[in-house]
């Protein structure tokens, strides 16, 4: 691929494009999407839409799929049905299905108009893939693949592959899937090995036991299972079969990387109380409203913590040092809880934590928090003693820190599991609930102990 396309260079090229231009072949779709995204934000929607219309259908589909959802919807809404028919027709089955789902969500009438102009075979393929649930492996697969029978000569198979590549019907081929006479998957041979074989002979002459040891999933398997296969076995492609074992498609690593990135981004945004769609929209009013909802929730929890402090106002007035040390207790508890929370949310999101393992994970987080609480309680107790010349004050903050870190570890581990159990996304609400626990427990323990211990 050519060197990365500079923004200004990209704009100049975009302005010169015509429907027959082949300039796009020299740069990746992601680079063109980056140029178009900046054009949209700096020059406005009309300039963006005008440019989109000039892009050849051969390249437009892949570029659209690289754009943020909000900007992509603007383009899909503006493009005509004939133009979109050409775009969908140029895409691989998985990408064509993704684009048709975007169009369906935006305008069902437009979707039906496009489907009515596509080939019957292509429509059947798209509708079959659209019927899979968004968490099923079938929703990620493409039906374009290269397979061969054991008795086919290697030369004939390579001839077929050469023809498919020349016709643009097949991309990113890494191996030949071996199937029996009924289309059932029996194994695979990599192209790295294939090029070393005698082309005049058949696949059966070289098909060995290790070729049968191929990782696979069924179309109904979960996407979590797909991701785990790619991670555990360092795969670049994974065959997909139906429930009987018949080869129906393949999943390539680029789609899995996209899913992993989307999930990671989603988790980060949710834990910060930020809406990903709103952030992509770039509308200040929308972003403000979405963020404001979670800030409002945090305000309620802050008021609750303040009410706890209010219960001990006379104690605070009597010992000004308490006001100085209170934030330390809350901060340490919050950080310890966030550590446990982050670990648990990640393990849940990646499917690495089963319910049978939950008890051990909670125990581990509690022990770690208790050990850290003890160490830092002793340290902070000594600091308070030297700072305020009060052994009792040192004892108060030390005990409070042990209690708060213990609760922080326990609830940081349990909250995501409980939310998952009742069907709530742990990434969305966990941090708010944890903040409430650590603030309330921290302040109550610290001020309550102060009222009891201090003279």
C-alpha cells in the first residue's frame, strides 16, 4: 500500500474525482474515510455529500463502512437507490449485509427498493446473513470462500482460484478448505504449504491427519466463542459450518479486530458515563445532554455522601483535622474499588469469568484489598500521628482505611457480577454504585470511629 495519504493531498484528489476514476485503488478505504470525516466537520455536510457522490461504486462501500455511524447515515440517506445497488453489489457478503442493516435501520422502504434490484442469489445471501442474531457467529461471516474436494487436482483448484481472483469474487484467501462430496468440512491446507506441492496430483495425495485438526465454529455459536478461538490459536481465518458440519462461510480476522475494538471502546465510554454515539455525532447539545444524565446521577450520590458527613458535623467542628483527612479515606477506597471493578468488568466482557469462578475472584479481590488496606493504614496512621501529634487520630484513620478498602474490594468485585446477573450492563452502572459505597462507607467509618475513639 502507498504511504499514508496527507489530508490536503486527499482533499485535492477528492475534488478531481469522476465516476471513472481509479485513484482510490492506491489508498486504503480507512484513509479515504479519514479525509471525508475531516471534510464533513470542517467544510460541512453539503461539501461531504457532494464529494461522496463522485466516488466510484467499486470503492464507495468499503469507505462508507469505515465512517462513524452518524456520518455514514447522512451519506446513506443522500445516496440514490441505483447508486446504493451498485455499492452493495461490489461488497463481500458480510460487508453488504452490514450496509443493508444500516439502511434498514434508517429507511426500510429504501432497503426494500435496493433488494428488489439486486440479483435473487445475492438477496437470498444477504437475507440469510441478516437473520442471524447480532451475537451469533453467522452475523460476522462471509460466504465467499475457497474450497476443494479431495479428488480435485491441485492445478485445477489453482486455476479456479485464479479465475475467481480475476473476476473480483474472492479476497483475502489464506487456505483452501477441504470438503467432501456433500460439502461437509473435513479440513484445510494453507497456501503456504500448497505452493510446495506437485500441482499435477490431487489433494488426497497430500491430505494428512494434521489437516483435519482445524478450528471451526457453527453459525449459531456466540461471537465470544469466535473471539476466543482467534485469541487462543492466533488465527487469521475461521471456517463456519451449520449445525451438521456443512461449510457455509468463513470469518476473517479484520472483522474480529473490529468487534474487539468496538467492545473496548464501548466499555471505556460506558465506565466514564459517556455515550459513544453522541460523541461521534459532535453535536454539542446532544453530547451535553448525554453526559449530563450521568453527572446528575453522580450528583445524587454525592449528596448522599454529604448527608453522611452532615450526621457528624459536631464531631468535625470539634476536630478540624478530620476535615483534612477525610478526602484521603474516600480517595483510597475509590481507587482500590476501581481496580477491582476494572478487572471484573474486563473479565466479564471477555467471557473469561464464569459463575463457578466468581466466588474465587471475589475472594481474591477482598484479600488483595485487605492486604493493601493494612499496609496503607499503618502508613497513614503513622503520618497522622506525626502530622497532628495524636495517636488516637492515627488509629481512627488507619481503621477507617482498612474498613473502606475492604468494602471497596468486595463491592468492586460483586457489583459487576450482580448487575450482570439481573441483566444490566456492568460497565454502565458499576462505577456510580461503587462511588456511592466507597464514599458512604469511608466517611461513615472515619467519622463514626472518630466520634467513638477521640476524646
